[in-house]
C-alpha cells in the first residue's frame, strides 16, 4: 500500500510537469506568432523538439509508475478486502451466542460478499484514482503559486464552493444510502429463507407470494434511493460548473493583471490557467471515488461494529488445577434468555451429573433441557444478573401454561422468545391491525446460580480448554464440504492432538470411526477416508452423517459427552447402530443425554425429568415408571407402541433387514458425479449484448432515457466546445501589442466560459438525477426477476453443487449491486467519453486534416487496443473473483449457520484458517493474472502522453512553416488531447464494465427456457370421496447417484385412506413424497392421482390439491396470520381460525397479546418446535387439500408436543374424505394407519395395517420390537 501511494504520487506528478512544458510551448507559440517577433523558424523548431522529447520522458516515467501503482493497489485491495472478510468472520465467532442468534445467515452472506466487494472497489481502483487526483491537484497548485500567487487564489475561488456543496450533501447521501442498504439486507435475509426452504415454497406454490414480499422490500429501498437522485445530480454538477466558471474568471482576472502591469509574462497566465483548469477537472474526477468511498464507509460501518465489538476474557484454569473427570453440579440455577428476560426458563434448579455415569434429561418442550446444554457449553454465562419483573407479569406467568421455546441447536436454528404471555385471551377479530409500536427496550436477563466442576466455578475455568473436554453430538450434524478424514479430524481442534502429523491423526480417526461404527461404510467407499462428503455432508445418508459426527466428537477422548437428540431423525436400523455406538463411547465418561425417544435412554443410570425449568422427578427408568401419575410415566405412555401378545423375543440385532443402508452408500458419495440440470447451457453474450439487452428491455423508461441522452450529449459536447474556446483564448495572447483588443477579446471569451459553465452544470445535474432513477428502476426490476427466475428453477437446480442458499443469496445481492453501481455514475461518464471522442474528432478534422490524421490515427489505435485488451482481461479477472468469493462466502455462511457446532468443537480458529486459505489462494491467483493485465492498464492510462508528444512535435513543425495558425493548432491539439482522455476515461471503467457485464450474463443465464411451448394439460377431475394415489412400476435415480432409489415401485393408496411409509434410511420414503409433489419426475413408470397421470396435469394446479408438512417446520419473519395464509392466494379470518383450530393451535395463538398479529422472528424462532409444527400443519390444512403428505412431521418433537400434533393429524385424516400419506420413523405415530407400506431397496417389502403386519413377524414386527419401551 505504501509503494502504491508513493508511485501514485509519482504518476500524479506527470501532469503538473506536463503543464510546465505546455506553458513553455505556448509561450514559444505566442511569441513566434506575435507581431514583430524575433524568433526564427530554426529556433522555434529546436524548442519544439526539445520539449516534445521531455514529454516522451514523462510518458515513460508515468507508464512505469502507473504499472507499479495499479499492480500494488490491486493486490493490496484484494489483501485488505480478504483480511476484512476474515476479520469479520473471526469477530462474528467471538461474539456472544445471544448476539449471533439474531444475525441471519443471509445478512452474513451479504456483508461478506456485497459489502466487502464495495469496500474492495473503493480501496483498490478508486483509491488509486483518489490518490493520483489529489497529487495531481496539489502539484498543479504548487506550479500555479510559483507562477502567480494572486491569480492562483482567484482561480481557487471554486474550491470553497465545491467543499461547501459537498459538505452539505454528503451527510444526507450517506444517511439515505445506509437506510437503503439496511432494507436490502432484509431482502437478502428473506431470499435466504426462500432458498433454504425451497421445497416448502414450491409445495405450497408460494413463490409469487414470497416474491411479492421481496418486491415490497425492494420498492421500499427504491423509494429511499430515489431521494438520492437530486443529491447525485448535485454531486456531479458543482465540480464541472466550477471548472469552466473559474476558467473564465481566471482568464478575465489574468488579462486585467497583465494590462495593469502586475504580471510581466503572458506565459504565466497560460501556466496558471492550464494548472487551474486541470486541477479543478481533477477535483471533478474525485466525484466517482468519493461516492465509492462513501458507499464503502456505509458498508464498512456494519462490519466494523462486529469487528470492534468488545470480547470477553475467556482464559482461566486448566489441568492440573481443575479436572473434567469430576462431578458437575448445577446449584440454584435460574435463567432467562436475553431476548426474553421476563420469562424464566430455569428456576432454582439443582442437578448433579455424576462422573462416569449416564444421566438423561427428559421433559416437555420448553422445560429447559437444551438450556442446560447451553449453560454447560458456556454459550451463556451465569453473570449474576436478575431480570426486573413487574407484579403483573409475575401473576400472569402463573396463569398461562404454554410451551416456552428454547434454543435448539439440533436444527441448527436460533430462537428468540415470544413475548411474555398475558392471561386474558384477546379476541382475534380485534387484532386485525398489526402492531407497529416501538421496540421494547429489554432489561438484564436472569442468570444466577453457579455451575461447579469438582468444586471449581465454571466461570473460572479456561473456556476453550473446557470445551475441548466436551464431546457434543447433535440431531443435525454439520459437516464441511471436505473429506471424511478432515471432518473427523476437525474434532481435534483446540486439543493437544491438533498439531500431530497426518499419519498420526489418521490412526486416531480410524479408531474413532470404529468406535462410532462408521468404519463399516467408509471401508466400502472407493476413496475411503479421502471421500468428499459434499456440501453439508449431502453425499452421505443421515445415519452416516450422524456416525461421522459421533466419531468427530469422541476422537479427542472427551471426559464429558453430551448427546442432544442424537437419534431422533434416523430410521430404526440406523438408530440401533447409532445407539450401539453411543452406548459404547459413553462407557467411562460423564454422559448427558437429551432425548425425546425414551427408548434410547432406558438404560441411563439416572433420568432427570424437568417441567417448566424445575426438577420434578429423578431416578432410573424402572423407578420412574412406578410413580403413579408421574410425568415420566405419562411421557412413556404417550410413546406406547402396540407390539401384540406374541412369543417373547429378545429383540436383538435385526439381522434380516439388509435392504438399504449398505447398498446405496456407494452412490451417495460418488464425488465425480454432479447434479445436472436439463436446461440448455447459456452462452455469455459479451458486455454490449448482455448489458445492452438489459437496457433495451427497459426501454419503457423513455422519458428518463431521453433526459439522460440529452444530458450525456450536453456534457460530452462541452469538450469539443472547450477546445474551440481555449484555442481562441490562446489567440488572444497574440494581441499583446494592443491592450484594447486584448481586453475586449479576452472579456468576450471569458464570458463564453461562463456560458459553458452554466450549460455543463445543468447537463450534469439532469444526468446525475436521471441516471440514479434509471439505475434504481432497472436494478430493482432485475434483482426481483433474478430472484423469481431462481425460484422457478426445478428442485434439482438447488440440489446442484454451488447452489447452496448462502451462495445464491450472495449472487442475488452482489450482481444487482454491481449493475446499480455502474449505472448510477460510471455508465454515464463512459457515454460522455464516447460523445467527447466523436465530437473532438469532428472538430479536429474541421480545423485541419493533417495534424488530425497524425494525432488520431497514430495515437488512438494503441489506446483502443490497450483498452480492449484491458476489458477482456478484467472480465476474466472478474469472473474468477466472483467464483472464488462466492465459494468462500458459501463456506462462511454455512459455518455461521452452524455456529453452535463450531463453538462446541473449538473450530473457530480452524474455520478462520480454512477461510483464510481460500482467500489467500484467490489473492495468489489474482496476482499472477494482474502482472500482465496491469501492463495493459498502465499503457492505456499513460499513452495519452505519447499522443501529446507526437501532436506537439508534428503540430510545432506545421506551425514553424506557418501552414497552420495558432487557433487551428490548439483546436486540433485540445481535441486530440480530449479524445485521448475520453478513450482513457472509457477504459478506466473497464473493471466496472467487466463486473456489470458478468452480472448481466449471470442474470440472463438464470432465465428459465420454456420448452413446454403450448402444451395442453388435462383438467383435474373432481373428487367427491377423496383421491387415490398409485405408483406403477416407478423407478427413479438421483442424477448425482448411480443406483436407483426406487426400482419398479408399486403401491396403491385408496381414496380417504391414512397410509404410511416406513423403512430404513435410503429406502425411498422421502423420494416417494418428492415424486408426488413433482419436485422430480420418475425416469420410468407412472404415478397416478385419481387415475390421472400427474405428468399430464399442470404442476401449479396439481399442487393446489396437495399439502406438505415436513420434519423441519418452515416459518418466515412476519405475523402468524401471514405464515398460515402463505399456502393460499386468499383466505378470510374464519378460514384461518378454523385451520388453526383443526391443528390444535388456535387457543394458544389467541392467548398471545397480539393474537394472530404476533410477529415471528426469522424462521419462526419465537415459537417452540411443537408450536411451529402445528402452525405448519394449520397452513397445510388451510388449503383444504385432497391429499395431505406428512414427511417425518413429528420426529423432532417431545412427547407432549408430538401427542398434540399427532391428534391434529388424526383429526385431519378423519372425515372430509381426505387421503393422508405419512412417512415416519416413530412407528407409534402411524399404528392407526389404514395401510402401512414397508419399503426397502426401492420396493414394497410388506404391506398391511399395524396388526396384520405384526402377525407376519417380518421386518415391521422387528422394527416395532426395536422401538418398544418395555423391551
């Protein structure tokens, strides 16, 4: 950066030196053409030759200095940008969990890409321009003061004017820009939610409804951006007005000084005029970098808030001062979350976790189970503060008896609380208007009590050391897009093993995988431990991911093992394997198990039962079952599964089930095969065709385009006019013998500069305003279209590598921003340069074809060739930059999305180092490309000097022979100079043009090609008595796999039946649901909906007949009413209330202070799991579907929540003739189904109702035995 600054100063000094030479040359010219001159032709020619040679020297120096300056600034910019991204990511992981909870991954993605790109642009190209221009201005003023200090002061009168104007308009501009950026971040957060829940969005046909919410946010942003229009006009106009206005004033004052004898030599006036003109022009050129810097400062503000945030000291005691193998005591713990300080999650809780024993924690949702995990992990500290609670709030708390949500990292989600509930149930009809009151200022949260480890306060223990002693296994393990070896070895982060060699680590990895029963499938993989697992481990099945996570957690030999819902989302066989692994690894360790499936904790040494944050019961499984009306006994009965009175069997290993787990494991992880989308490949159209197409499509903005064109023509025409006026100014200096003529002509041409100043000011003001409006309109349109086109892509598009929610959100934000940045100022300046070039060429040929031909055709071709190469190189560079930063952004976004996993595994440093490696690799590649590219850049930036040298030499020769007059020469010379400057200005926007061209191509490439044409679809037949579903010989293979998931599947569900699909992981249950939803189409066979082939039905109309409730309830930021109504185009209050009543959630909603207008946080984080699932079910029922699809709708719920949801589902299935198809791992939830299909190897292995399948004593029977609580 220092080198760049020094060389920028050197490059900036080229023009002041050029100005001195120009002054001498002009002095020679006016002296040679003055009356009664004594200068001979030979003397004049010698002087011209000498000064032209000096110009060549300056050209060489500027080329070298520009090359060094641009190369170093580009690399510095990349490094600083990379360092900023890295610092932001590291700082994010150092924030308290309560802070990270509130940050959407979409916002993280936007800050790491769009905001960082804005900053990078400002500290690279724009920074160099800023420095060169400042040096240029200072150098020119130094020259001017030396020649005539008084004239220079007069000429500097424009500076206070410019500073006052900019000082007045920059603060409101910054304020508006910040507001608009905040709203755009909200739009990015919504887009992220849409991409991450694409299946739910597609299933409910909610693309348009959510897109409208996105459009509303963009419209709000555009309204703010439009207010920047006149400000943008004011930012462009003053400097240009000042340029010509002050030129006229200086010229008038200079002649006045000369005629009064205060200036001896006319050459002094010329030098000062040239210097001031170029200095003020340079001040004008500061507008673009200043705007870039303002935008960068606004973008940096949010980033630096995180980077500069205070970080708590986490150092403390380690071994041998403290031992992790001692008992852990929770003493008088009371706790409430910072986001809901008034609601106590734990109250005066006392628990002891015995060393080396297994302790299980069970209880309803909201009882504080996961909160205990958070406290043990020190995600929250017991700081001793107490929340302020009013007497009314205390009384109200006793009345309401609803689930209190708690953070549940098993879903990789963060949750905020709902507001304190009030006892009086509000009438929903009174709550039609959304509350928009001011945000409540929250007081301190309650966090009292102490956690002791062997008598030591947990707060006194070193945080990283303590976390290194804990192994945490969660329901949804997070895996990096890396090898199995690396994913397991990441568990060594922060431990004494982290610096071992790869060979030593491999031994530990293999041992851990054997303990976790993961080696059985890893050994079958072609690349074994070097197999890539894909994004978030997508190439592995759920059971395989879970076993990798167990291996990762135990590889460091932790003294404490915490299992938080480690088996709730896996099938029976996988659960048995995972459970075996957990039982093996928990031996001899202090183990804490949180489970909803009570069958997994029967053998625990101690079971703790919580309710409402208090310890209610404690003991072994058998002891707790003896307590009449006990909470635990009630939970057991809620999960009761009938196993029929059959001969006793020990329920050992399920040796006959060999249907799935091992067979599809190989194709699931083939890294060479990537998802392919059946769409024609888009071909890049180049800058003019791609970006020009976007402009052409928006031609309905005719009025704005017209004003902009007039402004561009006016601003561009100023340059040839200036050449003409300036030539006549120089001609005035030849009248030195006649003061009267000198004053008269001087005053006239000074006035002409004033007229030109007024015209250019008006042109630039109109141009700045209209281009801002055009940029807003076009950017808003294409950002919205970009989103809608992405949402129209098939589900396989979102499955493909590189299309993660974080990656797509980054592209959506960054590409739209690049187009907006270009169109607001850069594009107009580039078009002005074109008009300038054309106008200057015309006026040059009008005044003399010889010098014009030499100047334009000897100098401009090198400039144009250099510029063309520069754009080509910049486009390739931009493409590489976009790809690499997209990858790194995706990595960072996913890491933040799983921040609790990252913190628990002490992976913060590893994440930072891996991210740094990605960025360093990019900088290294960029440096290699920049070395050659910058040569072209420097040539196009300095070759105008060679052009000037040539013009002066050849023009001087023509003047020497008096073939040209002084006016002819200076008109042509100024035109050539301005033409060269114009070409240089056009190509100085090469990086920006390249970025916009790339962005335009990416936007156009996302357009869905309609191959269907005018295909006619069948009408969906009316179904009075429900609908039937039939699969006939259906086979399906995912495009990223080789082995079919379904092989000639045949099953039939009769109208009105409650049917269930069960089977091992990978047997095709969820695939069946996906095919019914038409997320994918079968490769062979047919699927019938009421005897109609679903491919003959229009997808959107067909999906209106179906509702889907998935395992992960997807809710969006907004009111409960909005979330329920999302599934239909229109719904009145009565319909919404009825759907919620059917889903058994209406009473809870009406008990909230704002009822149906209660606002939910991102992903509905202010509700508990059971509440979210029932809201999701209400949304599904609101459609009044003929077919209800349930994909693991209750697997992640506690017993009480599950019972409520299950009752709601059974109610929905009964009556109305509704057909229900449910996928389930918990067999208790489907034992009342009319028909149960047991799938395996993509086929139906068994079929019948619960009792008939039990009598067969086949696969289903053994699955029931495995889940029976009394076995």
